[in-house]
C-alpha cells in the first residue's frame, strides 16, 4: 500500500523565504547534493533519508552538538532548504536557526557545506559536512558576502 504524504507547512526562524523553488530546481539541487555528498551511497537507503550518507559513514560529517556549533559559525549569501521528501524547497536570506521540517537539508547554492536535520536528533544527527572543495567554495561565499556588505554601506551613504 502506498501512503501519500501531506505536504508540511514550512516555518523558518531567522530570515525570510526569498522564493519557493520549482520542481526542476529542487531536482537539480538534489542531483548536485547527491553528487557532492552521496557519491558513495551504495547500499545506503537514501530513498528514505538523504542524511543516511552521514549516519552510515559514507561521507565525513560532524554530528549532534558539534554539527550544530559548526553550522552556527557558517554564513553564505543565501541558503537553500530542501525537504527530505524531495518535493519542497526554498531560498532564504539568512541561515535558518529553526525549521519546522524534521528532515531537511540546508546549504548555500554552491554546496560549500551542508547541514542535514533529522527526526532522530539526539540519536542520529543533525549532521554537518563540508564539500571536498570547501576552501575554494567557502571563499566564493565570503567574497559575495563582502561585496553585498560594501554595497549596503555605499547605499547607506547615498553613494548610489
């Protein structure tokens, strides 16, 4: 018997939802995410939970409080939030601190890092992982943030 899941409403604390992602964008982000973090998922049930790549030690990740601390220290120009069910996704302007979806992924669009929230929080997860090219990708994020900061200063001083 197939159980049809009702789409869960999304509530995000910290920041605003900039836009809802279309199904094609969600699919593309998931393909890219699995390429970056789930390439070694043979035998892992990622159809149920994408974060199994971390709980099965197929990709190095911090877990629990260490993951939460690392996540809290990371910034990006924008953030993608995808539901584990692969049918809902949003872009936000600030790093989400609380998300109503129990199982979801948060990452910057360039996938420099990812946070996987789980319904098993405390037993399994959450998980924080860095892309294998983290240094270069995070440097891109920091440059974009600095450019945005400079633009905001210029605008505040009526330079443009």
